[in-house]
């Protein structure tokens, strides 16, 4: 193999490595954003659940069930995917 061919292959490998690194960084950034969004949604649902619990007037049974289901879903998903 000639020296020029070797240098060309090394440059191609470096370009491919840089491309893979950029894609990996992009995936990691998106993952962080998704985790932030997930945690924010979980916090909002917990607040709603707490407000339902402390409100003496009460809410429609359908709303209470929806909030409880969402809280359970978020809780399981946070444990599974984030923690």
C-alpha cells in the first residue's frame, strides 16, 4: 500500500469517526431534553394529584381517575427509563 493511499484511508476513517461522534452527541442532547420533559410532566401530575387530595370541594370522578392513572404511568416510566 502506498503512503498516499494510507493517508487517504486514515482521513476517511477520521471523517467517519467525526460523523459518528456528532450523531452520538445529538442523541445525548435529545435524551436529556426528553428526560427533562418527562420529569416536568411527572411533577405537574403529582401537583394535580395533591391539589385533588387537599381540595374539600372535590372533583368529578373521571378527572380523579385520569390523574391517578397518569401519575401511575409517569411513576412507572420514570423508574424504568430515568432512574
